[in-house]
């Protein structure tokens, strides 16, 4: 269990780091999909099989495919990739790495002085579903309204005559 | 058993990687991808907390995070497509005025 978790965590971290440093968006997206699959393994290891299935089916399967379609519609060529490479010059990364490192140190300090470790529990899909569709019903309705707003917004912005 | 700090630290590192990408990249496609990475890290932290206390709320929040990511990504991608129709590059800095240059 522990070995699976650590190898999946390492895979996720490495592929995410690769994803944000590629010049070609399609390569970056493929690395990101691998990182999402690693995240699915981690969810399964943590005792959340339903979340693992959702991560693979909804996130890696549906949302990333949408992303891929749009990248293909953008018809990026070799010139775009070269321009992208020139935008990624070394000095660009200095200030962001400094800022992110500072935030990371603060968060690590918070975590080190946090509460003691506890035992892991498995949460089955049944429990999630029962809670989701009884006491959290209002949140489900709000989420459906959010999706409808996203659909209407995308439809409006995507009109030909805009 | 995996101590809960380990996935929490992993979520923290993923969030920081996403933030790094958001700050350093100019291309709007990569900016959107970095936002997705940060949302995913938040989802991992929710599931970790759910595991820590054996509570289904963590996974429920993950479902809402996916919901939000889907809605946000659809709008963001449409905006990128519109921007691509108006200018040749996907440089986020080229579209800071929200109108045509005088």
C-alpha cells in the first residue's frame, strides 16, 4: 500500500512538473493526463474508490478530452511552438519560483506543527451517494445551476455572429 | 496505513506546481492547465481530510470541485478560442485592455 502510494505520488509530481514546462500544449496535456491517472491511484489508495473512478472517468476522460479538442482547433504550428519556447526563457522562472518557495515554506511550517497522525478509513461510494442525495441536495441543485450557467455562457460566447 | 500528512504534503506540492505554472507561463492554454492542477490539488486535500475522519463529505466536495472545474474550463476554452480568432498568438499579456488598442 505504502509503496504504491509513494510511487504514484512521485509519478504525479514528476508528470505535473513536466506538464507545466513543455512548449507543446499537446505533450503537456498528455503528461497532465498521466498525472491525473496517478492521482486516481492515490485516491484508491486513500480508501476513496468512488473518487478514484470519478477522477479517471470524468477528469482524465471527459474534461481533458474537451481540452485536447480545443487545442486541436487552435491549429498551433511549429512557429507557435518556437514562440512558446522563447517565452520560457530562464529569467521568467526566477520570481515565480521564489514566490512559490516562500509560500511552500510557510505551508510546510503550518503542517509540521499541526495535529497528530490518525488512522485511515475507507469511505464507500454508498455512503457518499446517501449523503450527497439526502442532506446535500441543495448543493447538488446549485451545482447543476452552475453547470447550466457554464453551458449557456459557452454557447453565447461561441456564437458565430458575436 | 498511509499517514494523512503524506497526501496533504502531496496536495501542497501539486498546488505549488500549479501556482508556479500560473505565474511563469504566458500561454493561456498553460494558464488554464495550471488552474486545473491547483483545483485538483484542492480536491486531493478534500479527499485526504475525508479519509482522516472517515467522512464522505471529502468526496462530495471533490465532486463539486470537478463540477466547478468543468464549468470553468468550458468558459475558459471558449474565451481562448475567441481570442485566437482575433489575434495570432495566445499571449495573455496581449489581451490586457479588454478592447482594441487606441
